[in-house]
C-alpha cells in the first residue's frame, strides 16, 4: 500500500504506547468512556449515548473526575 501524504510516517504509524487504557462503563445511567487516573479515580474521556440529556448533564462532561472504590469492569 502506498500512502501519498504530507504527514510524516512517524505520525501516521505512531504506536499507542502513551495512550491510557479506555474502559466503557455505565455511570449515572449513561454509557461513558473513562480511563484510570490514579487510585480509585477515573476521568471521563467521552460520552457514548444518543440521549441529548446525557450531553447536558454536567456530571458526565469529558474531563470530569469520578472517585469510586469500585473497580470498573470492561463492558
């Protein structure tokens, strides 16, 4: 395969070593994607929902820290 691009190969074929592991969890009745920030802390990366109410909920906004003692399971 030949790629004709002005973008350097290092960017196109970059590895995801620096990306944290994302988990899909249900939080406050809506599905969100989170990653672990530290001990018992998760950060919302994105909302996975078709409900407009989910996007208006300030507790579900990307960047919000969720503090919990429960280890989320991958769904």
